[in-house]
């Protein structure tokens, strides 16, 4: 099975990431490095990342979006598109990822 490919090009995601404090931004980078080494089944099972479907939201073209723990303080909203994990945003408050 192939590794996850990361799509970090969403301007909203980048704006969220670049506005984080340095230590938090570096924690996000560490998680992204980890994700780039995983296969999809490993992501789904990883208890630290906590990949969860967000039933109340839809992504582009109605795709199901999910959240994952990207740092101790924040969750990312993303969706799977083939081998790509496409990031949409970083939510500093864990609960806001589900709204």
C-alpha cells in the first residue's frame, strides 16, 4: 500500500497554520511529517491522531470531511481524495472543528 500524499495548498489552511504561535506551528509540522510516513490504514487506526468523520459538514463537491488531531491544542479538517489527504483548515479549539 502507498503512503499518504499531503495537499497543504489550501489558502485557508495555510493562513491558519501560519498564524499559529511558533511552538504550535512546529507541532503541526511534526504531525505532517508523521502523516507523510503513514499509509491510510495506519492513519485510521492511530489513536493519537484520532481520525473522525464530521457528520455535520461537507467538503468540496459534497465529500465527507474528517478531523484529526494535528497538535495538542488543535484539530485539522481534511478529506481523502484518492491517495491525497487534502487539508481545509486548522481549528485551535477542538470543538470548532465539528461546526
